[in-house]
């Protein structure tokens, strides 16, 4: 199993979807800055999709800004 920790800023509020089966899905984009040199920065964008209990926590606590 691979584990990745991304620290960044949300591009927009998470999109939450509830399914009839009771499952929950949260989708959002995350901007992560990467420093190339002292003067150059690049922003990488990640599309993130989270399922289950973590998605419920994101729906309650995570907002843009």
C-alpha cells in the first residue's frame, strides 16, 4: 500500500455525493506549491476523491478559504 500526504489549498469547496447504498464520496482539487529555486515556484494540482467516513468528515469541516 502506498501512502501520500499532500498539504495544500483547496481550489473549490468539496463536492459531496451521497448514494442510495449509504456510501459517501467527496471530490475536490488541491493546489500544492513546489519550489524549484529561490525565486521559482510551481503549483501542482491534484484531483482527490475520498470515500466513506473520511468523506463525511471532509464534508463537515473542509471548505475553501
